[in-house]
C-alpha cells in the first residue's frame, strides 16, 4: 500500500501528519523521493498553499502515472489534504476535476482521496476536551467561549466573532487562547503538543463519541483502513 500525499501548508501539516501517521499506520515508511517507492511507503510534500496546491495536484498526477508505468510497486492513492476555509468540499473537487480536464489528464491505477480540513487544521485541534477549560482566567478566552463553546458544539461549525479575522484566523486565535490557559504553547512552527499520541486519542474520542470533527474523522477512518 503506497500513498502520494500533498498537504496545503508548509509548517503545521508537514509536522503533524507524519507524526499522526506514525501512530495510526506505523507500517508505512516515509520516503523523501517519490521515485523511491517500494512497498508500504508514503511520499509527502507541501503544495505551498492555495491556489498553488492545485497546480501541484496536476503535476502529481503526471508524476504518479509515470512512476506507476515504470516501477514494480506504484502508488495506490493520491491523497490531497487542504483547508476548506470559506470554500467547500464540492468546490475543491470541482476545481481538481476542471483542472484535470483542462490538462487532459487522467489518474491511472490510483485512487484520488481528498481529505479536506474544515475549516483548517486548528479547527480539529480545538476538539480536545481535556485541554478545554470552562472557567478561564483570560478575558479573551472567556469571550471566545461565550461566542462558541467548542467543548460542546462542533468546532467545524464555528464562524468568527472578529470582523478583522476570517474563520481560519479566528480558530487559530481561539486555539492559542485555549492553550495559554493551560500554560501550553502552539504556533504553526511549534506543533509538538498536538503531535502527541494522547492528543490524537482525544480527537478520535471526540469524533467517535459525538460525531463532531467529521472531516478529521474521514481522514482518521481512511488512514486506519490502510492494512
């Protein structure tokens, strides 16, 4: 089983996805060159954000087709991981499909799997109920909870309570405030807390017990199915 994985960002995703995959699919070895594929491997790189990731998807399709035609062991899945932000899964799928038609490309012998992060990856991280503190000292954190209690309501449905912040920026700010209340640190360059097995287990528990974090659950179910 081999995966060719493109993630949107060049910080958080490049750290968190490999850490989580090592816990959920330890049989898969990460390789640094897509052409080094053998058995039970995954190749992962950053698509450089929106809209650049869509160009990388088309390049990846051509790359995978060449590799699969020439190598004994090719890629079974092309996995694209990106934020929905203000968009939707349908819009993302249509963009990829339209680009493939424009480039006259077909992905051969490989399944395309789109794992959207609604709204962003920080939205998923907000689902940890053990980190959430419902009696905070911080006024900023109290305002966040009054606007939307992420311990009880699905973080994926949260908007923004700040006219100067879009949904993704607001979710990022909310997460930082939640972490500060627990004397924890989070930034796109410092993701150690969310990479841990204990943190991942809390998100899995939230998904399985409440049905929240649907897009996280979709990614989790897919990775867990790779045997």
